[in-house]
């Protein structure tokens, strides 16, 4: 049994989507960021960086923060949603790309472009332009492919599950997905998966998955 500590954000949804895809039992614990519950001492014991999501594996006693590590841990434990051979490393490469670039930069777009418009023209421009660049990089990677990593047209993996929740906030980012046809097709393909639809509404329903 996995305990999942999470909230309704892209990082939280990566892990709830993976757990739904794996179809394994897990218990959800809401950490309401609007009430600063991420700073509660009992949560910080599991997640020293006071950020969601975090997991506890009751079978092994492993407690873990950081989605890159959690996605690898769970997909290793259950032997699913990983690419094989050299493509395993391609998958890790794109997982790291999401962790180090796509997620953090889009997070800044949410902060400056959606929530603090007009506060800093410099920051809005800087992060929006970086978002456009990162979207172009992903668009290129998805050319003639169904999924980010994997032989031939690709294998649905934790690399896709990590990037998809960030793309699902394209409206917040003022990104027109019609300008990125490969990402658009990939986004719709993944949005149609029942496990993604379930995982998107963990720990609670906020809205339907945005449609293009
Ligand atoms: N690198 C971390 C980032 C986690 C993260 O930024 N979580 C956000 C929500 S998406 C959070 O908990 N924010 C609360 C805070 O900053 O106090 C991961 O991938 O797990």
C-alpha cells in the first residue's frame, strides 16, 4: 500500500496519474497548500523540502519526496511504464528535462503571467519566452512519435506522465496548442486515458481536463 500526500497541482497529478495507471492500492492524504499544510511538522518529516507530493511505501518503509525520484521508484517497483534498452536512458533524460526545465519554468509563468500580471514586465517576458522555447523543444521531440521516449513511435512512460500535467495548464500559460500540432495530438491522446482522467482529480475534483 502506498500513502500519497498530494494536492491539485501538476506535480501532485504526475504521481496520482502513475498510481492510477499502475492500478495499485493507494491511500490519498490531502495537503492543502492554501492552508499551508505543507509546513506541518508531521508532513516535513516525510517531505523535508515542504513540497507536495510525497509518498510512503508501507511495504518497504521508504518515505520519499521529489517527483523525479517517486516516478522512478514506483515504475521500478511495479515494473511498468518504463522504456527498455537505450531508450530507458532517453526516458530518464526527458524526465530530468521536465524536472529541471519544463516544470520549474512553467511554474514561473504561472506565477508571473497568470497570478501577478503587470508586476514585472521583465519576468513575464523572460519566463514566457522560455516557455515558448521549451514547448518548441517538446514539439520537435514528438515529431512522428506518439510518446516522448521509446523505440519507433514511442512507449507511454513516466516521461509522458511527468510532462503532461504541465501541458494541461496551457491556458494558464497562454500557450496556443494549435501552434504545436505534435504536442496537441499527444496531449489529447493522453487526456483520453481513463487513468489520467481519474488521476487528474486526485485529491479532489477541481475542473475537467482542459480541452483544445
Ligand atoms: N521538485 C519538486 C517540486 C514540488 C513542488 O514544487 N510542489 C509544489 C506544488 S506543485 C508545492 O508543494 N508548493 C508548496 C510550497 O512551495 O510551499 C517535485 O518535483 O516534487
